[in-house]
């Protein structure tokens, strides 16, 4: 059954429109509260948010819906998504909620939900919530004496900082390392630099002054140019760029060159394997990860399991098959020994630990494999299903035949934006570029 409101990472859309109006958010809160109201105990939910202007409105509407369902609400304020996941578990909450649209611009917002074990909801749980949203008459309000209470938790950030620091292996810390940390004017603007500084690093921060409008604006993991320039300017040892809710990370080496999630996963997996800490015999990534990563792991005697795009699918495969490292090329890195969702800071700490161990520059430590030429382009569409067009299907078949066993082709609709993503990779760079350009042209014509 197709989900109506939930995408690959919760409910997301333009703030004050569609599913992100106060009225709709109220209904989502009521529905989620009823679905997770189990037993006669006092139920509790933790709510975190990033720094978007619309976060105030959504937080209040969501709180009202949850209180009406009989949930006690604990408001965490601006904290990273992984902090919400962690605090859902540690505070024994029945539900966790993060208000964020991740790497999107300020005018979007979203709602991510976590079950009591800190994992994102299953498709079945999301469908149950959607069914109640569309049928508010089936909502059973809490009795007057059972309406929930709301309370602010002032030390949520400090709790997460201490948790993150405990995941850093070794006793030396980060003394002597100069780190540029770009917090995207987002949820981790206090927690990430504080954790790094307390571990001993010299901190140079950018994207640290949120104003409600500048989240992810020319900063963060989707716009790492500012981080790279700052690394070169201050001669830093490493640059770390998080996105708006800090569940993904992109690294820059000491030369200011971008290093993506595939290289980070390769380093973490192979270093853990060398110490006997890797589980599952490899790592889990999505269909978007570079073929070079797969070949590298095979050479090391490890495997690469691929899933659909979305860290929730990565986590599901990890849980089902016993892996403890997984993630996405975009920088969602899931380390299940510590966390139940992607955590940009925790992944960065594992990289930093390996840099300290080896005593080598980041450019050498993270030069794990040679990536194959890979091209990704987006084609916008307004409505319909362009991929069902016969000419598009024929063009895809022709492109796959051209690449043969020399590369891969991945075409999929985005789960968060009205675009078709066209990705190809292979040993022949000119062929890869030609395949993507030709396919984008055919899809754009069908989408017009």
C-alpha cells in the first residue's frame, strides 16, 4: 500500500502548506499519540527540532495533538536528530519526534518519528498513523483527567554531548588537531563543536549563527565549499560539515578536498575489521554507493550489501542481517554499536580516531579506494509518472545495454522532492556522461 504523507524520511513539505500546516501537524500528533498509546501507564514523547522559523509553529501544533492523545511531552529544543533517537531510548519514551527537513532550505520542514527502541517507524506503523490522519472521527481523545503535560528539558544537548564523547575510542583525544566544523546553522550548532572541543581539538566553527532562515544556506554537508575554503584558510587538519539536523556528514581533508560517505564507510569498516570489531562481514549501503567501494571491499575480503535509497532501509537490512556499519554516499553513516540512526558527529569521531591512531594526514587516511566516474543529475517534473513513458523505458534499456558490465545505471524518483534522479557510473567517463545526458533529455521531454 502506498503511503500518502510519509516519504523515505518521515513527513516533509513546504512549511504552512500541504502536510506542514498547523492543522495537519495537529492531526499527525493526535494520530501518532493514539497509535503509540499502549497500556494504562503515563505515556511520554520527546520532541526535538532544528533551527527553522517554522519549528516554533510545528512544535506547538504537534505538542497539542500529542497532549490531546494523553501523551506527556518533553521538549528538547534544538538538538540533532540522533540526539532525539538516543533520548527516546534513554528517557524510556513511548515515541520520539524530530522536527526537521534535514538538508532542505528553511522554507521546508518535516516530522521524523522514532519508536521506543529509537528506530524509525516501519511502513506499517506509518500507514496506521496515516489512516487516523485521514479519519479523525476514529481518534479517541484522552479523558479530561488524562490529558498530557508539557515540560522543557534544559540539559538535552549536554546529555547528547556526553553520549557522543563516550563513543570516541582511545585515551589520547584530539589534542593538537585543528578542526573546522560547519554546523549548517542547524540543530548541532552547539553540541558538535562543544563535543569536539571537550575532546581536545582546536575548533574553527562556521554555520554557527542560526536565525530561522539560514539553515543549510551556502553551508553544511550539501554545500561544503565554505568548509573547504575555511580549511585552506586556517590550515586545518580536517573539515567536518553536518547537515541541518546533523544526521549526515561530509569531510574535507587538509587540502580542502571533499571526501564523501563512501570513503568514510570504507575506512570505518576496514579499520573495525582489522580490530575484529566489524559485524556481518562487510557493510550495508544503498544502490547509490560507488562501484569502487564494492570492488575495494571485495579485495579486503568484505562484502557490500545494497538497499533502496534511504537510511531507514539501510538500518532495516543491518538489523536483519547482523551488520554494525552502514550508510549512504551522502554521508548518512549508521554505527549500530552506538546508535539506531545516522549520526554525523559519531561518524566523524570514528574518522578522527583513526587519524589519531595512524598519525597521518587525513588525505592519506581517507584515500581508501579510487572512485569510478559517477554522474548524478536531477530532472524536475510537476505531476504524473515520467518513468512509465514507453520512450523513457526504451531509452533506459538502451543505456543499460551501452554500459553493459562496465558500469551501473540507477534511475529513481526522489522520496523528498519532485525530481527524477538519474545516476550512472562506470570505467568509461565519457560514456557515463553521455548516457546520463541522453537519459535526462528523454525524461525531461516526457515530463514536460
